[in-house]
C-alpha cells in the first residue's frame, strides 16, 4: 500500500541528540552505584535505546520486550500482545523501561502491570515522546524527552506501516484519510 505522505520535521537530529544526552545524565545520576536493567520496547524504542545506553554511566544490562498492538493503522486499541519476552529475570532487580512514545498510554499501562507482577525491586519509565493530549497528562513518566503535538509521527524508531523507522529525525506525516480507514 502506498502512502501519499508528506513529512514535516518536528524534532531535528541535533535536538534529539542533545536531549538524549540530558536524559542519560539524569538516569546515570539517579542510579549511581546500582546495577540495573534497561528494557527497550520493540520495535519502536530500538533507536532511542541504542543512543541512550551509549551515554549511560554505570552498570547496566540491556533487554528487550517485543510487543505488537492490534487495531487500526494509527490508533492504539490497548490490546497488546507480547511477541518476544525478556531474556533476563527481573525479580529483585531495578528496572528502567525505555519506550518511544506515549499516546493513549494503553500499551504502557499493560506492560507496566505485566512487568510489575514479576516483582522487580523498582520499576521506572523513560519515554522519549509524550503526545500533548489531556487523557495521559496524569500518566507518570520518570524521564521524559519531549512533549509533542498530537499528530502521527515517524522516524527515530517510529513507523507508519513499518516504514520510516530509520529516519534520524522525527517528523509528522500527513496521512491520506482513505488509507487510515482501511485499517
Ligand atoms: P498507546 O498505547 O496509544 O500509548 O500507543 C503506544 C504505541 O503506539 C507506541 O509504542 C507506538 O508504537 C505506537 N504509536 C503511537 N503514536 C504513534 C505515532 O505518532 N507514530 C508512530 N507510532 C505511534
Ligand atoms: Mg508502531
């Protein structure tokens, strides 16, 4: 299926990179002297996670949780399927979840409940982007990169139908409404 998409840059490579370094500094400070597990949520967080971990000072292990959410092309339904589970046990460990974007919050709500049932010592959340919508204003995020407009975004790990993940910047994509409603 083709998109007649147009991209409008929302965050440049440089803006992202300097914010990622700031987040890494805050995380390194807070976890000083602790060993902890960083859990990247696939696929979207793979670029962010790769950049973030390279600026963390401390004793970390990396793991990944693969999820897919069912539903329309661009709307989350809250029905989340774990497609690939963690390889490390997280019981009695300090865990930091790394996610690309908080939209409705349904995906993260499900995942945090799932991870917390495995009894980690602590469970914190680092999210690169939070959409500026009232519904998730109260959703607690420990480390937040940016608040972004409520538009559909691609790049830096984010996809539209599995495309655009490789872009080094984050852009809003103009979607053809007729394609969206076919989801
Ligand atoms: P939520 O469950 O609505 O918070 O959606 C979270 C998931 O939906 C993210 O992990 C992304 O994979 C995807 N998502 C939400 N908004 C966007 C977007 O603007 N672009 C690309 N993917 C998105
Ligand atoms: Mg996605």
